[in-house]
């Protein structure tokens, strides 16, 4: 039963083929058996079993919920009342929130069962899940050419990706600041959606970059993604950036004709692709043409500015957001200090990891008096240009954009030693523009690399609050790619 989708789980529960408690126990056993993958930071078995039993009672009494009884995992930056929430950092290694994030509250209201909190790059800063204070986690896959190599699941939502790909949960929440849902989705052969900024509340999400962070999910199918987004999304007065918009039934879009939909092919994303990515993009073009879509070449000239702007805006906001962790209230406090200044310095030096400190220092620098206008103000101007570029040169002509998700397939943990921070940042080259512009995007698993048989995802981008267009097109691509069959060719860990 452990390879069930959300839709299959709901169907099986309603039919009485199994109970929520039975499948929850099975997932908990699998998590324990696969501890070496390090997908979870905290497993909340007692909480999960109680939630599952409550769900079973509701099912017996005829009550409904779109995710009633479905065991899922929660990325460890969503605050969960009474359950440790660490953001993958020593700084919050013992933090137990007294309140629930809006996203997890919504999932509880829809009947979901929480198995635990998944591993992640510290404060969501990373593209490999190797910056976590609790250690790296690994994909359940192997390269054909180097089967001994442990592969990263991507980041920062690496634990969620590993948990879903390894059948250690049915689905998982995730978050995306510059690609942290879509890159792990591509590496792991999953569907990953980053919704429009403001569709899902950020209340109770531990902040990295407040103007870019957005909650989303990692699931096995496009249908599951639709079910989960409907459960997660809501207007929230506790989040000043939450948008008061109607949330449509995304499931109703699946299977609809996409004839006449215009698909944009941005040339800046399609230049210098590797052989596998180019092959899959061409295959996808054929699938979409066969379905009646019109393919349109477009140009987004600001694309090359997105990554530099992102790595000014995001660290600047991180510098501000992470200033609250000073060792005084609820975060890690160093035992080594003689005065207040030493308390601050030692607590932050010991509590934060190297990547987080690098970004805090970068952000503090670009916000400093002598450089604010030269860097931060200019980056905000570029952000406006990028938004206008999408609006005027893309979505005035097309409905959805098709691009690669990542420049490569999953790489090995051992390969990181030969990579610079810039090399790691370049993993987000196809994804950061979406966050800068506040647009929705989804990575859909579409094929495998030729030599190593590792998953490759393609990205669909739509205009603000046009997730419906993404779901319609993604469903057609999913059916055409038949990834569930291709997945049998992946070399799995023993």
C-alpha cells in the first residue's frame, strides 16, 4: 500500500480497503526502516496515529474532507503546534511552536495526517539539502554509471522530495524561494508546484526572503498536486501579502482540452541545453502540438539579470529576517559569553551554518549605507523590469511558458566538494525568475537521462493566479510522458 497516491488513498479509505491507521502504521514502519535516507528530522508517531484514528472515526460517521486520513509529511519550516520545528538549523533545534501555520492548519481541517517534519537546507538556503544541521538526505535512486554514488534530492525541500520519492509518505508540503520545490521535483521525478505569490498564506512559515517565499507541495501526480493545492490555499488576514482571490477547483481542469492554448518557448531558457534536456523539450513540443496547442517563440531579455538580482534581494531579506535569532528569547543560546555583545556574537556564530552566515553577510553588505543604492535599490529596479518582461513580452502573446526546470539531473554528494557556491547557485538559473516575478510554476517529470536513467522535469509557467492553465497543460504532458512506466528503469537503492 505504500506507493499509493493521494487520490488512490482517498478512494481506498472510502471503499474500506484499509484504514488510515493501518496505512499510517505502515508508513511509520517504512520511515524507521529507511532512516539512512535521513528524510525526516522529527517523526511524530504518536501524533500521526491519533490523527489517523480520528480520521477513521470521521470516515465511519460519514464525514468528509479532501484529504481525510491521508498520511503526509510537512517541511520543517512550517510551524506545527506542539511539534518541534527547526528550519534545519541548530539555531532552532529545540524550538516547539505554540501555534499552527495557516497552511498546516488548512491541511488539518481537510483531514490530513502528519507523519513528521522533513529535512531541509538550513533556513531554506541551499540547492542540495546538504546545509542542514541534521545532515544531508539522499535520493533512493542511483546513477547507472556510478551506482555507488549517493545522490542529492535537491534543495531546499530535499527531505520532502526524498520522503515522497521513497514512499515514506503519500505527499509532502514544501516551500519555494528560488526553486526549492521545482528543483527537487525535477531531481526526484515528482510533480512540484510553486503557486502564485500570495495564494498560500505565509503565516507560520519560518521566513527566508519574505517577498519571495511561497508554500507549495511535492506529489506523485498532477491530480495529487491539484488536490493538495486546493487544501492548502486560502486568504489569510494574518498574512499581509495574502491575496483575496477565489480558489477554483483545480481538479476540474484535469482532462480538459488544451486545444488553442498558446505555449511560449522563451529562447533564453532554451539556449545551450544539454542533450537530454533538449530532447525532452522537443518531445514535449510534439505532445503539445498533437493536443492542439500553438507553439510560439518568445523572448525574455531580462532572464540573465534574474539570478544576480535574486542573490541580492534574497540575502538582503534574509539578513533582516534572521536578525531576530539573537540567543535571547527562543533560539539557540551559546553557553560561552561574559556580556551581551558576546551573547549575540557567539550565539549567532555557533547557531548558524556556513551558508546561512554567507548569505547574512552578503545581505548586510548590500543593505549597508554605502551600497544600498548601488546594489539593493538596483536589484529592485531589475525586479520590476523582469515582471514587466513577463507581462509585456510573454503573457501578452501566450498562455503558458515551457522551459527546462534544472540545468542537470541529480548530482552526487561527493561531487559537491568540487563545486563553488556560485556553481550551486546556478542550479536555480531556470527557476528564480518565477519567484522574482511572483508567478506560478510547476515542474512535471517528463523523462530520464540517457546514460544514468535519472529523472528530468520540465517547467510550466503561467501568469499570476492562472494555476488552472498550468494544471490543464501539465496533465496532458504527464499522460504523454507516461513517467510512471519510465520510472521502472531507474536504478533503486537496495
